[in-house]
C-alpha cells in the first residue's frame, strides 16, 4: 500500500491519518478467523487470500510456522513498484473503538502494516500504521488504531514493497479499551487534558509519525499546564516526515466553524494540520496557523470552516524538525454555523500566496525517473500577488518533475470541470490528471497538450486550460502540470471550476476504429451494418494486406458501406520521437498511399499512434490533414472544440456497455460530439487491453441506436460543426 499511495502524488499517505505505535491490548477476543493459518481450504489457508499490484514478481507459499505447521510466505523479485501481501478477511469493527493488531513475522527487508477500512457505502480507504524492521528470527509486532467515523470493517495488510521475503503467522485483532468521553460537553476532544490513562498512553489518543527521523513520543507525568499529565514529542535526528500525538477523529458538520486550541511549549516553530475525512473515508489536509517558539506554556488557537462533503476531523499539532514539543489542554469546539459560499475554485491556496520556507500551503513537489530537479518558491515574480512556484530540470534522461496541489476530495464523480493555470517556461509542459479510486489504486489520464506555439515563450505569463470529467470511481483527484525535459516551468493561479459546456445544434456520435485490424472487418463490419452505422477507419497504410490486418478489398468494403478512410501513419511510430524527415514521411506517404488505393478525397483526417503528439507534430499534421484525433478523453462542444485535438472516449477490455450508456447520455444532455475509439474486435475480448468483445460491441451499438443520436463519420461531423462555428 505504501508504494500505491506514494505513486499517487506522494501525498495521500505522506500525511496519513491514524498512524500509531505498538501497544499490546489486554483484550482477549481475536477477531481474525484462522489466525494461525492451520485450517486449509484447498491449496490455500482458509480466510486468507493473496494480493499484489504494480511492477514486481511475487511468489506466495506456506512454510513451517511460528507455531503449528504453517506460516505465510511472500517473496518479491524483479521489483520496480507496488507491493505484495497475504490478506485476511475483512472483520466488522465499531466506529470510535480502538483495536490492537499483532502478528509474528520474519523478513530480510523493511515491511509495513496498513489498515484497509471499508465504509458504510462500501468504499475502501487505506491508512498507514507502522514500518517494521527486518528480523532473521520470529518477532512480534503490535499496533493500536482507532476506527474512523463511517467505517464498518477492516483488514490489516502486512506488505512487502521491495525485493525480499516476508513470513507472517499467529495473527491477532482484538478490541482495546473504549474511548473516554469528553469531560467538557462543549469540547469534542476526548480526554483533552490527558489525565485519563490507557496503559502507557493517554486514553483516546494515538501515536503517529512518518518519514526518516528519530522520534520519541512520551506520556509525561508532572509539569503539566493543568492537572498532572501532558504529552511530548521529540525528534533528535531529522531528514523528512513528522511525529505527533493525535486524538480520535470527531464528527463535524459541513459549513460549520470550529475552534481548535491547546497549550504548548516548544523551542522550534511547530505545525498544526487539520486532517479532514470525507464521506468515502478519504482524507485531505488543511494547514492552520503555525505555532511560534514558546519557552513556557502558551495558548494556541485557530478556526476552521468545514468544507462540503467532510464528515470527521482530526487535528495534528506536530513536530517536523529536530526539537521538543509539549502539549496540554486541547480543545475543539463549535464556534458558529456559517453559510458556505458557492465554490468557484476547488484548489485551496490557488495563488500560492500562503506558505512557509518549504513551499506554499497545500502544495507538494515531486519528481521521478532519472533527472535532477530543483524546486523554488518564488517571491517577487508572480502572475498575481507576489508568490509563484518554479521547477527546473537538468541532466534529464527520464521521468518528470512538478509542483502539485493536495488531492481534492470534493469533486463530483461524473461531473465536468475546467482546469487552468498561468505559466512561464522555456520548454513544453504537459498536464496529467491523477486520481485515487475507492480501493486505493492510482489512475492517470492526459489532459489536452499545449500546441499553440506559445509554450516556448518564457518572458510572459500565459494561460493553459482544459476540461475534464471526473471518473465515476474517483474519490480524490489532483492535476500535474509538469515538465519532462531539461528546462524550467514557473506556475501561478491554478484553478478547477465547475464546467458547463456550450453544445452544438444537436448531439453527434462518431465510431472510430484504429489500426485496420482484420478483426474489425470480420466482426465489426457485420455489426455496423446490422445497425446501419458508418464509421471512420484510421488505417496504417504500411500494414494493409499484412497478416492480422485488413486487405485492400476489406477496407474498400467499409468505404462502400459509407465509412470514412482516415490516416494512422505508415508504420505506427511514436511521432514525437521522429526526425523532421521521418515525421513528414509518415504523414505524407500514408496519405498518398491511401488516396492511391481508395480515392483522392480520402485521408483528410488523421489519428496519431498511441495518442502521442506535441507542438511540432501538430504543426506537421496541419500541413496535410484537416483534423487530428488523439486519445485525450472528453466531449467536444462549441466552447472547447479544436479540430487538431478532437476529444474521445476510449474503449478498453474493462469498458462496459453501461460506461458507453453514460457517455451517450452525457452527449445527449450537452449536445456534444462524442467520439468513441475502438481497436481490435474479438469474440472473447481478450486479444489485448484495447480489444472489445463482439458481445459488448453489439450491446454498445444497440445503446447508440436506442439513443436516436445521429452517427457520423469524422469528416461528416466536422462539416456539421464548421457550419455552426
């Protein structure tokens, strides 16, 4: 899980909610079925299953146990990303209740515990619990956590996220002492003055921390602000991350204002962060005012208004540098109910004016691959205000670098939004949306690229914008405005706003097929004829009459049935990697060949292989073709239409007819031009990741037919659109 979340912007778990340290409970009821994995079901331990993701090779087996005959073993080789683990069945838990998990383990590499929570809506969220050091002999690891609001069940993942071997056995999950209610009814924080103990910790409080540092968390007797007990956090060696005590999350009401306060002592400035949990159990974070140095007990206070969609809050008063922090007499109270103004920009601190020496509040910096990235929080050069962000790459071989905002959890799945940002640069930026689904898996999709020629002008601020639809399974989303070459990029005034498209006179649908596979003729043409539909066939001219591809006669059969012949290059290369002469050859020679075979009016429209293009490629395409279609997702409407960036919806093996029905309904509601991209057609639908089964294609064409929306070739749709612009 660690690597999954780190891939997701290195942010969602970089401030993980509910992180705790080992503490053994006196409770005796073990909620994990088959805890010593002695009961077998076939060739697997009962109530356990295997799981892995990312780029690695896992091997799962059962070996001699810590007790009994069996323990669970997972070995990872060829590791590049992701993790592997054995997973116990989910078990029911109670909101607000503390639980203690333990297991016996051996490993030759560091491993990790994560809690996989399932909410009342069925959404899954993940919380980092603890990193475990390697051990050549059996060791017991124990950790205690409190169940967040809205969670109904949990499974604890003990994961391995590098090359190595992990053995686990004798699992336990038991209820701990119930949380202590607040002594002050107005104070929502339980055991707010730490006077009630639960073993060696204050009741209703948890230990947390992440990153590379040497931290000590203490439950102090004597010297408190009031009473006899307080808490202390200390860091002696620091590279990254933080350490903190934190209270059990409390339920809150969106639109209401809350005041957090405490008394603290610290020889260094300390941070206060609100961890906000939405109705799907996904966390976002908001910085409060920084607490300055205080050599004696000093009052801290700040307010926060709860955004829409948030159901619970936890306040972290944390230490993120070498030093000591003491805290006592915490409080969280309702101070007023407000009417939340309509959201006009979903990105907090969008103009990056608020921040500290490390960067703007709510923003993060990240790079991956082989390059040298330098990040700057610029003062005195901005599009508006005085602050902006800048990233510079040198020694580039691969990867990218970017500043990005913390993932937004309040966007509505299925709704459309407009993203924009002001920038200066001396290279070519790209925009990529990244989102986390309810299972904690990260996904990415490209937004429109810049191809106006302006991106190489570094002296003046210019604006990039693109529209996008929030995927139906997204629970948190951010956008990377990045560079992936040597150069620099400076950004300011980013925004995500609700987007209402301006439609055409009527909706339209185009069915496009790429590559010219013979399966499109064998299985696709009969279905198109069944429903009386035309299509656009983007053919690779050099692949005609080759094995697995259409013959000239088969492509002519499409043409005779009213379909359009479009160009998809000569040999299907990544056009952005070619020399100028090679690029010209792929564009011009393909068009020439197709016109010789199918007539002088064909190949007016072009689709780029892999959807890969840049400013240079677009300029070359414009010399030969009236349009360009990539694989950038979206709907084409009057206000966003670009004939050289035709937006599409992509069919993959995981696309369902229900997905297509949603696309069609959206096009109908918005009078949009929906362009659907197909590739291979196969009776089983398993040829590759972009194959559609004949059954699904039949069902999808039936949905299009039932909608009554006219189906047009790309050329026909462009003719209709041009008459309206």
